[in-house]
């Protein structure tokens, strides 16, 4: 479970996350949605100790991330698919993570097989496509067999088969009773994957509820995309003036 209470992050005079409260519960996939600059990435970074809150708290499985003795066994994280050392093979990349957490090589082989990279385990990460990098990042997130999984844009760069694979995997993990938090800009895919939605804009929570309830409360079309656009219409900091043809931004 992930719980945030009055969670706030300021950078100078700018408020990136504005006293938000939410709970991400186990046993379901929670979609975390919002425009660019809405505070999603900052919130996720605070969840895993990469950014320190200005005030408020966020806890994973009842503790701050830094308080867990073996964080990788509590929460699996994918925030940047390009974080792997480009000169290492996929196997060596995961093995180096495993070694620091007393995880055996057998688990490395297991997650490589799970994400479909077993046949390229000996290839250097620098030669991977974006989609292969995403699969490797997911493998790293699952390495410690965590109860909580946090993934930022995991389907970015994946082909249709890969997108479906991520959807099936996330729903399977939730069905096992794990907590799954998933961000994406692909509304059509989120509509098929998520059970619950948290929508953020300009650092504030705009909606928090079951997917069907959020959609029904925001639009009559039954479309998650329409509901999302209705919720965030006043929350985009920069939008193209396409109607004027000038290409100006505001």
C-alpha cells in the first residue's frame, strides 16, 4: 500500500505538489494520470526517496522508503528505462542489482524469462531498443519480488504485443494482491488496464476513484480520454495555439 498525507514539494516559489492526500491500495491497478508538469514524476520520486518532501509524508507498506531495510524487496520501481549502464549486458545489469541485495542469479534468469529478454541476456544494453529497455526496467523492478510496483510510462516504446503483455502482467500482479501504480499518457490502454484512477493537475488531486466512477462523473461519452481532457482542461501550463497557426505557446 502507498499512502500520502499532505504531501508537498516546493522548488523555490514553485509548488510542484500541493498538499495531496491519496491511498494506493493492494489488489488493483491504480492509474496515475496528469498532463506534463502536473507533479506525477515528482510525486513518484518522493515515494521512493529520490526527492524529499517539503512537508507531509508518503509511505510504502507503512514506512518511508528510506526506512525499509531491503527496499527492493518492498517496492519495485521503473522511473527511467535508460538508467541501465549501456556497456553492461542485460544479465550483468540485473546481476549487479541482485548482488547488492543478496538475491541469487536464479532470480535474475527468472525475471529475464518473465519479460521476454532471456534470448538477449548476453547483449549489451547500449544496443537495446526503447522497448527492450522498458522490459529490462520492468525486470529490475520485479527482481526483489516486491509487494508494491511503481512504473512510470512502462509501455513507452513497446509494440502492440508488448503493450498487451504489460497490461496482462500488471493485472496479474494486482490479482496476486500486490499494489500496482502505473502512469501513462495512453488513455486507451489505461482504460483497459486500470481499476482505479488518481488524476493530478498543477500539483493537486483532480479525481480519485474507481475508473468507471471517474469517467461517469466527468463525461457522458463513457470515454476515459474525454473524461481526462475534461478534468485537466484548465491544468495544462503550455498549449499550442493551433487554431491561429502561429505555433505560439502560453
